[in-house]
């Protein structure tokens, strides 16, 4: 342990001793964290942080956890907003938004995907046009988590149809509470509505709320997306609210539950391999030689995917360059989910046709069977993953582009979008 | 549990890879596989003496280097990669472990140092004509005479059995109490009554023999105890070793195929630029990497004494069987017509993939073993 870490730990302990109390109001406590810089210690000192290296954050959080003091949740769209604003925002943005991101008073959403551009995010056609002294926005966004509750949206919109695809985009922060913004839940094939569609009809954005330069939208969006990948990794640990007695813990539990609500079916999406053996024993399916083979195939895939992830992590921890094993996790997860859904079907037999309370485990099995396809689509389809791996890991030729070096308006695109 | 190789292990691997590339190019593999013996004493001695490969996993007290299975698996992986033609798996894996776990102290001291030095080659004769891999499915029964035992019957699919100096045979013994137990016997390869037939194996780099015993004199080398457990340990350790050997071959095939598609031009473009080729290449990467993870994990888990090791060994073998064969099928397909010719090297690994897919049990067999160990 370096002296530096020891010093930081001492300082945190000292500060916590004077300031932490489970009787505080959640926002009140987070304001203290913002003002002291201990909430987001790796942020700049002038913006609610302490300029500490990110590698010291786990030590700080450990000190918090030791005495049950609450930390700032490091996930969620609002943290993506914070990362984007810290990297590309103006001082006005930092002043206006960062503190209320830390306190959790503002809910944020991300307006990137469109019905006409999913894998091809940079093909966005939602337009922002300067009318008088305001940007006027028209278009449709989709797969927007929390849009119905959001105060602010991170918006990627086209500001120039004559420039190239990537250069014609700009990045804005849009006020979600205005007549031009209409939010509708988007019902999925599994009956959940975790996301929204957002219709923008002459919605307004003040010029000050542009992030980065005009035409830099794609570059700014890349920052957001980079942090999105990291946030996805920490989603699991975040879902577990701290245990403790006192009003502040209750407040946090309510907040966590609300935030986690859209993700309730995510374990089913991954195939619930954890249920397989018990289900096979309960139903007697484990005696069927054909089903035994399928269970063992699934377990082989599941275990070797897990060991591959461990191997990738071990290499990373040792500071070795990432080998090919590090890029395969998402693809492997899709395969595991697909195989698991198949095996759950075999185990359940005729009951696999039923859903809800008529079906095994009060609908959990049925939910797996209609949720797993999301694994190979969300966050980058298997096909896009394979393009990326073949190009970056295997150094195979890049896909031929038909959308570079020409005005966006001349690029063929969806007629319905 | 370790999930990565140490710097020393990585260095050993890269040294060994270069060494085997030099000593066992495919021209050499083709030369040796065309001979009945399948390997050459002089050539093997040169490879082995310099690096002490046969000694690596044999305990120091029996003249070995005392490394773990993880280290031996590096050797096996690199041998699988280069298709080295040598009596290694038969002597240093199957037989050495059978002796290590099943023989009495006297015979460990007698045989292991010689196997470690490479002076003695040995084959383990356990499978019979049914081709069943289960230890308990053996039917050969040794007959006890006054001072010794006599063996009659057939052992088949015996790796390098036509060439080895020593044959270790697994057979049943009738105890005085009337019950049967499994025991290990040593038989000299020149013993009277022993007929050794080289079988025509599809994979010419892996020679299999049928050994016919007619009242052959044999020495019991195991103690009074039944050797079932020792043989099970030998079997699962060998499965882990073979899995590592297999992923070495699979990775080599995958790399060669990738190199080929990048070079091959059709329709005025590299065939590697077709998305269907890119996606298949990615699937191959995933198949091989996942199988590697299972093989590596199993070796480390064996060294760590993990309790679920039987299932883990079967996961490794099932994974390697599927991945190697699938990689080989894809490799021929992606080479196109040239991949189906004798002159192209792809079929050398394709055939090794096929023989290894089956040797010590197919994926289905191992999946059933997994289920048996989880569902008790």
C-alpha cells in the first residue's frame, strides 16, 4: 500500500467521522459529498471532485462501506451525462447540471437510437434547425430508458444534411419537459416496457445547450458510449442497495428500486443457467438421455465462457495486453442465453407453451423463453460484434463503406424513419 | 486458482514453439507418419534430451522434474500444434500416470525414472475391441499361477502399442474370496504369446495397435488394492492432457486458415473481405478460445486438487472434441478445393481432430460423465 493511499484513507475516515449520519436526508448527504469532493473523488477539484486518480476510488469506497456510509451510485444515464459534460461541456453546463447529477435530483435519458438507425447510430436523421435564436428539433428516438421520468435528455441530432454523415451531427442537452417532447412506452415481445419512444415535434433547445462544437456530435457521443459500456459492467453490483437501518437507507432503496425497475427481466434475458439443474431434477427431465446431453452442452458452454472471462480479467490485472479472449464475452453470452432457452424448453415440455401463473415458476421460465433474443441484439448485435472482432482482433479487411465522403443527403436510407 | 500463465511458463512455451517448429515441420510429420513405427528413436531422442519433456511431470523422487499438469499441458499443447510424431502421450501421459497412481512403490522406482529419461517407451493397454473407454468395462482376466500371472485376450486401440518397449495392461484378477478386482500388469513387448498388430488408423500421426495375448507371462505391478480409482485418476488426467493437446492443434489450424483467407483473391478481392468469411473466422476464434479456457482451467484445477475435477475434465474434453473437429471442418471449407487435397497440410490436423475427438471418449460420452457427477 502506497503512502498516498494510506493518507487518502485517513482523510476519508476523518471526514466521514465528522459528517456521516444515517439520519441525514439523502439529498442533504449527497450535497455534502458534492461540496467535499468525496462523492466523486476522481472528478476535478473545481467540479465537486478531488483530482484523485480513479485507481484510488475503490479504497475510498471501501472506507465508506466499512461504516455503512452511502456513496454516489456510479451508474445510470446521469453518470453518462456527467462524464460527457466533464469532457465536452461548457462551464455553464457543469455549473447547472453536475451538482444535481450527484444528488440524484435530476433524471437523465439518452436520445441516440432511432427507428431508422440502430446498429448504425451515426445515421441519425432527427434534425435540429436554427430558427431565430433557438434550435428546433424534429424526429423520433427509440430505446430510451427513463424518458418518461427524465428532466434532461442527451440528444444526437443532424444539423447539416450537406455535410458527411459523421460531420453533420451535433450534440445537445434537451429539456424533456416541454410540449414538443412526447414520450410513449415501447412494449417489448416479453410484455415489459423498459424503454420508451420519444417523438420530437418542434421541440426547442437553446443555443447554450449545445455540447461541443457544431458538427462534433459524433465525437461527443463516442464519449457517452464509451462510458455506457463501463456502466453496463457495473450494473449488477449497483442493483444491490446498501443494507442498513435509517431513513437515508430507505430513501436509497426506493431510488434503487425505481432505477432498477426496467432491468427486472435482465436475468431471464441471460437464460437463467442457474435454474437448469434444479428444474431438471424437479421435473424428472434429468432422466432423459437426450435432455442430459443438452444440459451438459449448455453447462460446457456456460463454464467455458465463464473461464474465458476469468482468463481475460487475469490478463488485465497483470497488465498484459488484451488477448482475443477479452473480446468474446458478449458473443458467448448470446450463445449461452440461446442454449439455455432451448434447454429450459426441453425441461418444461408442454408447459413451455404456457405463461404467467399457469406456467413453471410463476412465469419465470416463460419469461426466459421470450426474453433471450434481446441478448444477441441489445448493446450491439452479434453480427456487429463479429464485424468488430474480425476487423480489430483478426485484422481482416474492413467492410466496404457506401456512406463516407459524400453528403449525408445522398446516402440511401430507410424510407420509414 | 490461477487464470493466467506465469512469465516463466510463457517463456517456456514460446521457446518450445520455436523449437518444435524447427524440429517438426510438416515435411517431417509427413515423413514419419508414412512409416509403420510412426516415430524415430534418434529424432525423438534429440527433441527429448534437450528439453527433458518426458520428465516434466514425473515427481522428482522418481527421476522427474516434478512439475504439475499445467506445465505438462503446455508441452502437450505445443506438440498438438506441431503434430510432433513421438511416443509422448502413450509413455509420459497414459502409462506414466497409470504407474504413478496404480503401481506399487517397487515398480514406480523401476519404471518411472526410465520413462522420465526417455530411455523406456511404454504403452497402456486398457481398451478392448468394444472400444469402450470406461475403466470398469474391461473383460480381460489374468490367471494366477504359482509365481506369476498369465494373460489371454485382446487389447485394442492401444496407442503406440506396436512399438513400445513395455506394455502395461489393465486386467481383472479373481481374488481368493471369489470377488474380482482390477490390477495392473507389466508385459515385455517381446514376450512369448504376444502378437502386436498395427491398425490402419486414419490419423497416421497417431498409431494404434491391437495386442493379442495368448497365455502371456505378466507381472502384477499394483498392490493388493483395486486400481479402479487410480485408473480413473489416470483417465481424467489424460483427458485433460489430451484436451490441451487438441486446443493446440485447433489454434494452429485456425491461424493457418485465417492467413490463407487473407491471401486468397477471388472476384477481384480478398476472400477475407467477405462478411460471411469474417463471421466464420470469428466463430472459429470463439470455439477455440472457449475450448482453450476449459483446457487450461482443467489443468490448473487438477493441480489445485479441485473437488469437481471429474466433471471439469469432461467439460474440457467435450469442449475440445467439438471445437477441434468444428475448426477442422471450417478450415477445409475455407480453403476450398485446395483444402481437400493431400498436398495441402490441412488434412493432417483434420485427421488428428477426428482421432482425438474419439480417443478417450467422444463429447457425448463426456457429457454423460458430467451429468453423472452432478446428478448423484
